[in-house]
């Protein structure tokens, strides 16, 4: 019977040339993490729906540099991310379902994250501010000399307003109920009211009337207007100045109603409360938010010190709610709620990230879903790769309450920046699992991922009972694989081991005197610990050996249990840091001579030296299988080395220096942090999705790659994103056997021999397996069984009369016109080709299906096509035994038809006779070739057998 093939059918693959791109060969830009907002003010949109019971929906539009993000205000979840522009975004606005941004000289319109249209400044200068005004959109140039008016329906420029000399426009505000009029603020402290329909200036407000100027100066320079806001009262607006002064001004009467002042920076934003409480919120450039009671003449009601760690860029009251939303340059958006009219605000929810570029990142755990990031903003954060809402900052205690009582910023109470970090997730549910070292501190600190806060232990490095010996500072840390012990290396050359659960000191490792062959910086040989600063610490997975690197260029191997120094390996340059791959036992050492050396911890010898760096190496990491080593250096190039061969197989240049790299434990992403960005960037590993080339590259092959955006490609570009993960230079695999070794040889199929035997003897097999009697269907008994007369009970069963089948003309025409896939593929082949696709298809059929398809060839044209396919395949020296089987079955089934029509003198008969003669000639020639090859092979085998 038909059996499945035990070998895979060889199918020819057509190599299509792919489009070359400028992306790295091994890594594709995926997305950025940890970006929330920047210095551009956010835009708040409230939308109410008929029948809604949960109040209005809030949408927040924040700027991410060259792209934007739209957040849902209720849960602060990310909705859409816009594509990246060529220039940084300077201003944003929302109009219904559309998002408008100003980027360079363009105004770009988006809907649901997709660009719809683009307007261009006719002067080709950059635009700095945009404002939605009914069906029109207003924009200011970056020099502040002109204002453009576009119609949003026709997208045509309708007006251009030029300001007089000495007036540099910075922002626009539409006073409520003022028809076709807008207020324009300037950096000279003046303000003007313009009618954009008639393009005329209605009124000019001088700085003397807007704010209080010092009287001792004869020509005082007025501070710039930095913020404007419309109040719930008609004709009244709020104006903020760079001097910290705030004026509540009546533009109709041209007089100032109130004056307030913040003493600690310029006013960056202000907003009026709209839920029947006369309150004004102002924000300063130092991160403070002040709340003023307007019913009491502008009395200061509350002051939120350190509301943001940087300048506050925007504040907005939610209409009709006691909810204040603020954003700052610290990459954070916060919502403040007022429980009562006089109570201080309470932080309700927020979304934040690092406000200084992270300099140390490491994947946490074995699932590749979390990244520990340390930054110069003195924080340690856990960034989620899966969902941004799961990211958090590890708490350092009740710093906000302490900062409020001391009237100092919260940042001044945080710990110093982290310089080294290590963890072990084995016992993370039981006790502290993270160990860090901070700048110029004489101890290491523990953290707990379970409680998301600072741990309860500090591991001191001060020597016990030695008052005259300087304590030094902690420089390197390591948490053992079991999670029970933490190692701390010092600047004086001593290593301490602590218990992570109890915090008790267990052992002390002494480096001893400097070897003679080591570097001669600092005190001379023989001085114990002199200048032997520990720069890196690791231990193996089984806790047998502790390895420490020093600044004088030595790698020291200690016995874990006895703390005895077993061996010292001297390097030709200072060792800066260590990176261990626990499974393979390979240790990467960053040296000061721009070389990364790989040491085998079992043999304790240098096995690879990876060079080619033009500047200092900053960080390295292994891939999970230890096949690759990824290194970043000060020349802004991220290099990937193949560890077994030591060759450079990929290198790409980024726009900024990558300070740290880490590889996902699941081998899917490479994460990088950069010197000028607060985000963490993910690069997809192409080897997970496509074949990649491990060929070495030269310096000329280094490509420039742009950093990933906040979100991947759009939904309609998903296929293009997948194609981008393929590599364009697919190498020829020398370990794969080609379809045919040589044109003079005869090649057989990879299918089993029983397949062709079954095809040749199919009629015998079918006759042998034919059942003796056809199966009988059970008789159907009626519900009421009729009986026959007589003593015994007998049922009268009626036999159904067979009805003759009627064939319709429609079925006959459909059967005659239908063509099988077998015949279509046969007709689609090139007559001069080798019928590769046709034979690949026929080899995938079962013997019974092949027999049926050959019997279905009823016309003379189809018979000639099949004869030609047999001839061409014989000439190509391919699938010899399959062609013999097909030829046998074909001649046995259609032999009488071929003989009867070959003697005709018409066109088909002449062609059929020629095809048969050609088949006979080719068959005899190929059979003789096979017999000669077999005889030659048998002779060689016989000779070898006799010799041996």
C-alpha cells in the first residue's frame, strides 16, 4: 500500500535578490523603552460622549523628541505613537481625531498614528509654535517675525502676518468670545492683540502695564513672557514672565488685576481651575508648583516643592474636576488630586522614566522581561520590556516627606549614582537579591526586587580593628549564583564576602603583594595591597572559585571556600572590568589598551584577544549561548565578535555613544543605553528569524544605524518589518549537498524504492486487496412493523426499488472542461526546461494519485506533453528511477492509443511518432550511461576488495 516517504524530497529554491538596506546585519532596530515626555509642553484633550457615566475621557499628547505619543489619561496607557520625523518636534496640538505637530519647516497631520498630510512653510524656515483656532491653524516661525494662517479644510495658506521690528513672537492665545482675534506674546515682555481675518493689529500691551519693572534703572529690560492662559472669567488672562512674576490681566480694560511672584525661577506654565474654585496654578523652571487663591487677592495657598526633578513644562486643570496634570523635563507626567478645596494636592498617578541618561543596564531574571537600569539621576529602575506600565523605580525610602520638611529638593536626598551592579534571582522571594556600589561610598547596598525598594543591609569595606589603615571605597560587587553571598571589592585590594540573608561578614580575600611582572604604577612590588584597586569581581556557577581583576593588570583566582589565592594571571594592560558567561566559563576582560581578552576559567589562560577598537571600550556582554561577544566603545560603534573564530562579524555606528549593552537571556533582543538619551533601546536579533552570515567584515563595512523609535512599525507595515529582519547577503552553505554534483552523473530521487515498486504493481495490489463482497447497509425498519399472516410472527419488509441515475448535460460539460492541477503544471512548464516544478509536484503525490493522473491523459496533446516531459527529464540526468517508473506506467496504459495514432499521416500522428522515436533514442543512450557507470563502480569495488 501507499507509504509515506522516509526521506525529504529535494525541492529547488529560487534565490531572489533582496533589497539592500543600511541596517546592521545581525540586529534590527525594534523599539525604545522608558520615554514619556521631554521639554515640549503636553496637550490635554477632554472628550465627552452622550450617555457616558464615567465622565469625560482624557487624552494626553506628549513629545518624544522626533515622534509623539498619545496616552489615555485614566490609566496612563499608551494608545498611539507617531512615526519619527527628520527634525525635532517643537510644538503640538489636537483637533478632534487629528494630531498636528510642527517639525522643522513642516506642519504634519496625523490620525491614529498615521500621517495624512503635510504643510510646508513657504519661507522654508523652522516653525516654533502652533495653535488651533477654529477651522484654522496658526504657526510662528522660530525667529518670531512672522505668523502663518492655514485653512485646515483646504490646507492652503490663507494669511501671513509680519510683526514689526523689536517684537519677537513666542506664543499665541485666543481670548474667549473674541472673534477672529488672538493674543501674541513676545520675548521682549510685550503683548499684542491681532485680528487674523483683516491681518491688522487691534491693540498693543506694553511691558509697563503688564508687570512691575524696577524703577532704579533708566531703561529696564522687560523679562520675556513665558506662559499665557485663559481664565474662566471673560476678558481675563494669566501671564507668566521669565522673572517669576505672574499677572492676572484684563485685556478689555487694559489693566492688571492681580500680581503674584515665584522667587525661585521663571514661570514655565500656568492654568486656571474651572470647577467653581478661584485658583491659579503656576509652575517654575526649578520644578515647583504654586497654587494661588484668587478670592483672597492672590494669596499663596500651597507650594509643591520638587513636584518634578527638572523644569515643569506644562500644567493643565481637567475641566470641571479637582485634577491637575503636570509634565516636566524629568521625563514624567503626574496627576495631582485635591480631596478638599483647602487641602494640599495629593499625587494620584504618574508615568515616569529616567531624567538623566542611564549608564548601566543589565537584564534581570531568566525570562528576559525586565531590565535593571542605573542612571546619573541617582535612581535604580526596573524597566519592563513587555509593558511600559509595569516599569517602576526602586524606592529609597520616604524621601518626599523628608524633603518637604527640610524644604530641599528630593534629588538631594537620593543615593549617589550607581557604579557597579550585580544580582541573582535564585532567592529573590526570600531575601535581598540585588547588590550595588555607589560613587565614593565605603560600603555596598542591597535591594529587594520583591518589595521594590532598598534592602536592609549595607556591606561595609572598612577594615576591623585597624584605625590607621584608610578604609578605601567599594568598587566592584558580585552576587553568587546561589543568591546566598555577596562579594564586595575595594580600592585597597581587599575583597569581603557577606551573607545576603543576614548581612554578616563571612570571609576576607587578600590580593597580597603585586607580582613582579605586573604594571609598575603606584607603589613598587612587595607592598601589600598598594594601588591594587579591584575593578571586577565574578564567581563561577558552582561557587568554587572567585575571580578578581585589578587596575595593575592582574586576574586573581581565589578558592571560594578557603579564600586562598591560587593563581595570578598577569595581563599586558590594566583590567577595567569583567563579564562572565557562567555556563561556558568564559571570562571577558576589558583592558586599557583597547583590547578585550577572553579567558577560559578552567585552564586560566587567555584564549582570544579581540581588537580593532579605536577608542576605550565601555561595556561588553555575551550572547546566551556564548557564541557572540558584543562590545561598545567611545567611537560610537557597537561590535559583534564570533567567539569561536575571533572574527568581527558585525559592526554598526549609532548617532550617539552607547554607554552600556546587555543581551536578553532568551536570545531575542540586545538592549543599549546611550549618552544623550534617557531611554533604553532594543535591537531584535536577526538570527532568531532568518539565516545570517557569520563572515568577517572590515572597517569599510561598518554601517550607520538610527536608534529605534518608541514603537515598531505601523500595523500596515508589519510585512515590511518582517522582511527587514532578513539578511540580504545570504551565504552559500558549503555543508549542503547540491541537487546535482556534476552534469555527467545520473541523479536519483530521495524517495524510497518501495514507492516506485508500488506504482509499477498498483493493479496487482488493488486486485489483491479488493474485498470479496461489497458491504451491505443495515435494513431500516419502519416505526410500525407490518406482519405476514400465519401462526408465527413474521414481518413484511419492502425492498426499495433502485432508481436509475440520470446524468445531466451540465455535469457532463463541467467534467469535460475541468483540468487537474497535474495537467496545468504540465502545460505551464518551459518546453526547453527540465520540468523541475512539475516533477517536484508529481513526486509529492501518492502512487495511486500518480496512476490516476496518468490515466486521465485522454487527448493526444496531453500525451505528447507528457512524452516531452519524460524526454527532457532524461536529458537532464535527474530523477532517473522515477522517470523509468512513469514511463513504464504511461506506456502500459496508453500504449495501444500511441500505436494506433502514430501510424496516422496527419499533424498529430507525425509529431507523436517523432516524440516516440526521440524517447527511444534518449532512453537507450541514458540506459547505456547508467550501465557503464554501474560497471565502472563495480569494477572499482572489486579491485578494492581484492587489494584489501
